[in-house]
C-alpha cells in the first residue's frame, strides 16, 4: 500500500476533492473517504485505494526546467493589464514545474549593510507542498474567511452615531461590526464567467505571483540599485526603509531566490505572501524596527513587495543607457525603459493581489503613487490610464485615512506617524501636479484634508527610537524647519514643494472654477502672495542671492534650487494666464514669466554635464516646465510676424531661446517616457521658427485679422500638433483658431 494513504484527501484544480485511484480509473463516483473510500471498503480492495496527488502529471524528469529568467510578461496572464511595445524581448517560457519540499528557516539576525539596522530573522512557517501542487488551490480555501482592512469613516457615515457612542454603553452593545471577507477565489455569486481561468482564482494568482518573483533582480544588482536611488528625490522610497526591506528579503528568502530559480522554490516565497495577506496590516508599533518588521522579512506583504519593484524600476531608470547592468544575461538584452517596464509589470501584479484581497492601507497608497511615477517615466504623461490610476490613488489615500492624520502633539511622534505624514504630503503635491498638467480639478483640497507639513528632520532621523526622534524634532524652529541651514534630500525639499502646492490649489480654483470672480486687485494680491510663499522659504533653497544674482551652484544644489524656482515661476505663469484670459493684462507679464521660465529650463541643458546624474528627469522638466512657456513665445513671435503684437520683447533673443529649446528636445532619449511628445513638439516649434524666419525679408506688413497662410507649410505632416498652441494662448479672437487658419 502506498505510504501516503493516511493523508487527507487533496483537491483538484477545480476545487473539488480528488477521487481514489481505483474509482478514478474506473470512472466511478468516489465518496472521498479517508483513509479508504467506501466503495473500496465494500469491495475489499483497500490495498489499492489511495489518493494520488497528481495522477495526470508526468515524471519530473520527462521535461527540463526552463531557465529561471525565461518568464513571459507578468501581465500576460491577465489581458486587462497594460503592455508596452518596448517589453517585447527575447522569447520566454512560463515556468510550469511544481514545488519541492523545503525548510525555509531564516537566520536569527542580520545587520543590514544599507541601513545599519538589525534585521530580526525568524523561521518562516509554510506548509510543505508536493511538486504537483504548485499553483493549485490550498485545502479549505472555499470555506475560509478573513478580517477586512480598516477603513476611514467620516462624520456623515452610516455607522457614525453607533461608533461615537460605542464606548459609553459597554462597547459591544453598539458595535455594528463588519462582514468578514472570503477568499478572493470564492464563488460568491455562483460559477464565474471565466471559471477556473478567472484572474482572482487561486491558481491564476499564484501563477502570476511566481512570474513576478522570477524577476526580482539578483542580490548583487539590488545592492547596486540602492546607490542611484538617492537622486530620485522620492520620500516614499526612503533609502533606509528600502535598504532594510531589501536586506530582510534576502535574509529570509535567499534560498528561494538563489540561482537558478525555479517555480518550486519560489512557491515558498509566494506561500508567505498569500499567508500574510490573510490578516490586515497591524497597528504601527512605536519602535521603528518593530514597525518595519510588520511588513518586511517573514511578514512581507504584497504592498511592500510592490514598492520594492517600484524601487528597482526607478533605480534602473536612474542609470545611463550604456550602464553594464543592462548587459547581464538575466536581463535578456532589455534596454533601460524595457527593464524598468518589467519592474512596473511586477509591481502591477502586487497591486492586483492587494485588490483581490481587498487590502487597503497607507502602504497600498505609497505603492500606487510610485506606480504612477514609474509608469509615466516609461510611457509619458498623456495616457488615460494615468488619470484613472490617479483616481485610485486618491481613493486609497482617503480610505486609509491619510487625509486626517492626528495633529502634532496629539499622539506620540513615531517613525510610522512621520512616514505617513510625509507620504500624504507627497500625494497632495502629486495631486496638484496632475491637476496642473492636465487642466483638471484637484481631487485633494484643504477644504476636506488636514494638510500638515512633515518635519524638516535629517534623512536618517526617521529610524531613530521615539525618544531620540522627539529630541530631534524639538531642535527645529517654530515652523518646523531645521535651524542648521541644511538641505535634506527628503524633508526640506518636500516641505518647500508643499508650500508651493498649497498656494497652487488656490490658483487652480481661479483657473478651473465655475463662476469665480476675478479682479485686477485679486490678481495683484495673488502675485504678491505667490512671491511671499517663495521668499519665506529658507534662504538655502533660493536660486538667486539677495542681490538677484544666481548663486554659484553645481550638482545637487543646482538641480534642487532650479527645480524649486521653476515651481514658483509656474505659479506665477498660471496667475498671468488667468489675468490674460479675463482681459486684465495685455500679455506682457505672461511673456516675461515665460522667458524667465525658459531660461531656467535651458539651464538644465546648458549645464547637463554637471547634472547628468539627474538626466532621467530631463524629459519631465521639458514637458511640464518648458512646453507652456515655449508656446507663449511661439505665439508672440507669430503675432509680431503678423504685425499684431502688443507686447515688447527681443525677436532675435526669442528665436535664439526657441532654437536652444529645440536642441534640448532633440537630446531627449528614446528611452525617456516623454520622448514621443518631445519630438512632436520639436517639429511644431521648428515649423513656427521656419515660418517666422521666412518672413524676415519683408520690411512692411499691414495689420490684418488673420495670420497669412504660408504655402510652404502644407508639405509638413501632423498639422494637428499645432493644437497645443491653442491651449497656450488664452486671448480672444482669431488667435484661438490659429490652427484652422493654417489649414485653409
């Protein structure tokens, strides 16, 4: 008799119990009795009655294992995932082999080289899975129920009255409670449309997770990627937190991730992730290391793993195109963008797993924020998917309660509370950037959100013990700025961005609001306050000295100061556009701001040798800060050519600036997300310059109501690209129809 006859009856892929071998081969109904079924007992054939774990599986030696890196796109299992044409690489095969028995015991403790913190290791307890059961449902999943993630409910919610008075009446009397959630693959409403192939089924989920785990970079590569991440200026990818998590992954799952990887060994890893998703993220302890251990190491969760994939992707983007890291065999010849996109796909898988299990918390919000950044760095900022993802970000932010964090002093300040505050500041600023970029209303406003700036603490202070963290906070000035005159990569710059974004919200209300009264006095007041916001920033953040002369800056300091100045100039630019649209200005102020803005944008181009480490952000700077002012200059040049300009500026100087801007656009690399947009706009600006220069020999012009049509322009294609000029100039009359006048 086979030795495993006493084992519990297993389950088939469709969730039904297995039949014993005699009943299966005879195609007879089996009652699934253990250790022997009733039919075999009655027939006295118990010697042959056993439950084969995988009766239809061939011998393991009959087919070789695929190369651990020859895995298809992790999005291929779900056709709802977005795919980029750049992800088409070498032919790849999906690993279909199953798991082997394992004993994944982690070291007791290890010191992270990246953070200097002690990583608490522990034995990872997972059930031993036979090789034939990889990707198959675990026993009992249909009946399993799990607690739900905590959600924010405001004053008007259906349960507000009960929860407000719950403590007064012995607690449980008014406790409404909450329904337990079932397993994501449960057939809650009968047989699903896609049956066993449904994306949220246990088989499909584990298959996709293992595909993503195959793509975790090798340990040596992870260490290399930790180096350029400091240049990303990302508060949610704090190098110390990411470094701690990276070390915890390798200290707990080194055996599973060792080369060559197999689906069998990675099932250990995936089992831990699926086990940890069964419980919500616990309350954050006061101790910073204990806090990190709630979602790293053996407690690693999908949302944190997704953040790690975002970190890997942003780390790859921070490298240069010729970096030897892209030549390693396991990368299969992918370039910078393709490699980052693969990491983005893996992060997508982790977010999908969170959606399947109804997981929502601040880490999920951080994951969506970084997914947005990673995807825009690969595909640009024009896609509808990015707008929809931004809506998901705001929904997750509010559901997890980040918009209503406790006031300073109400509770003890901890690493977790300060991280959440930093996270919300970053999301709030991102919301204003999204609104400005797309001309849509902001979704997070101070009317409904408690916007509290994070403290200007040193980057390493986040992981200090609570008492030392409180001591560091007590040394700040009354406004929360550091008193040493330092510029911290994370907090100082984020606080400055927040101040500018808060004022941006008011500007957007004027620009995009309905029935908003705007007067010359209000515009003047807005300009004054805009200048005050920038001037009240610490002096070390200013680009100009007190005499109005650019400071002698290089490298990181130059990048940071110029970037903040562009954000201030963009606020001023938007106010000028409002004034022009309401007929409160003739456009001179807008043109002056546009010229100053384009000068700062061109600074990144002219000093690119000093700023090469930030070149991964150049396409964003050109798109967000360069295109609008370039459009204003183009329109004013066309007006001057037609003899209809009412502003004063130097025509040769404007042509020179646009010529340099074209050179900047040409420098944008094909592996940059906004490359296609930059090249389209380069053609438009070049056509405008050609049109203006072709008219330079005409000494006199009679003012008219339309721009003369130049027959030479009919040879150009993509004339619709001129639509962007219509969005730049807010004046009335035939200038709003400039594109159509060129196509008569």
